[in-house]
DNA sequence: GACTCATTTAGCATGTACGCTAAATGTTGA
DNA sequence: TCAACATTTAGCGTACATGCTAAATGAGTC
């Protein structure tokens, strides 16, 4: 691969959400009030602990979790702000962006510059 | 692997959104009014056509696109209903999952009635 | 200090994702 | 019918994801 040498926040976010174990961790954390120890989380699954540890790291990299050491346990805290980023992205599709309502300048994509970096020239043809 | 022999709708959806090229395709389609030919889409990228074709297939598998043949071109149509699925999932984190109000509480051990299919039973001891 | 508990790090195996090029498919138009 | 066009399918290589087990770390306990 070489398409994403620098995965952006959206890459990390949606990739984090793409795995059922990770979604389940988030849901469970949410249910638990936002905080669980690594052990409690690991017990949710049949997976080996290191497997869950890595899921946790992936989500921490995506900014969905933070952790804190308390004695010999580690507490993981849910951080929902990044989820809002995902919601913001999805909201782009709630209306017709061209003929419909005004375009809010949400952040959206921004891989390089704007939403899709669209340059639609209808009737395109390549040589 | 064996964790996802049958990727569910959320897996497919979020995985589809995890790649910048695919997000850009969706944005572009939305921007263009919901429909573009495969060629127009392919021209958005420096990628080879087959690469884009496969992105399109991934999104079609996720239910985000449909296509239609018109003469020798193929028109891809945006289907935003599956995006609503993602929004619905994210909405689980907007409120207190237990009491329905604003986030609070710190209890563990909660019932299961959500997309993540949580079944928290702590005190489990894996042998 | 030695032992145990809680968790992570290291390292391995396998499958999938994603890029590519070459060939195939199906359509239109002469 | 043949050539050009629009797009997909086939097949390849590499990198990354995800599972595992074994070893390492760090914190309390005796």
C-alpha cells in the first residue's frame, strides 16, 4: 500500500469503528458510564488479552479512548468527541449539497483541501 | 482470522468509510447530485481504473451505491440510507445509554439492548 | 527481595486490502 | 463485422490487520 502513508483522523476513526470487537468495546464503555479497566474490557471477549490490548491501542490512536494508570490496573476512558467528527462527516449527506440548503463549513474530509476535492467535468474523457 | 466470517452491515459500512478514496467518491457523488459514471469517478483519482472499480464494488457491497448500465457506461447512484445506519450507531453515544438522559452514572453490569450486543458479565475467569 | 496480579510488548502466522498491469467483456457506430 | 470505447475481471506483490503464545513490565503484598 501507499495510498495512505499518513492516515488522517477520519481514516483512523472509521477504521476503528469497522471492527465488531472495537464497536462493542465502545458500546460497553458507554454503558458502563465511560470507564472500564482493561481487564473488564478483555473479559467481554473470547479473545486473548493481547488481542484486546491492541484493539484498545487502535482506538486510542483514533482518539476514541484515553487511559490512565491506577495502581496495577489501567482504566480506559471513552472520549466521544471523535465520534462527533464521524457524525459531522455523515451529516454532509443529509441534504442535497448543490440545490438544497446552504453548505455549512463543517470540516469534512480535508485530505488535501476540500470535501471531496471534486472536479467534476461532466463529459470527461481521458486520452 | 476468524473473527468476522460474516461481516455485518456495520462492518461493511464503516470499513467502506475507512478509506479516503471511498469517502471522496461518496462526497463527489453527493456533490454531483447522486449520480456519476464510473469514468467520471475514476478520473477523480490518480489510481488505475481497476483500483477505483474495486472501491466502487466495496461500497456497493456495503449498500452505499447501486449501479445501472446505460449504453456502454455505468452510472453509479449514491444510496444514503446506509449512511443513516452509521449515524444511528453513533447516536448511541449522544445520551446516557441507561437512563436516556444526558450522560452520567458510573455503573457497570448493565443490560443489553443495543447495536453492540453487549453482554457484560464481569467476574468471568478465563481458564 | 520474592511473589503475584494486571496488563502490555514481542514476535509469529495467515488472511485481506489495495495498488498495479494485462486481458476480457459488452456496446456503439462505421 | 470490425474497431474503438467504457468498464470490469483476473492475477500478482506488498503491507497491514488480527488472531495467537511467550516473555516482559510495573505495582502492590508479604
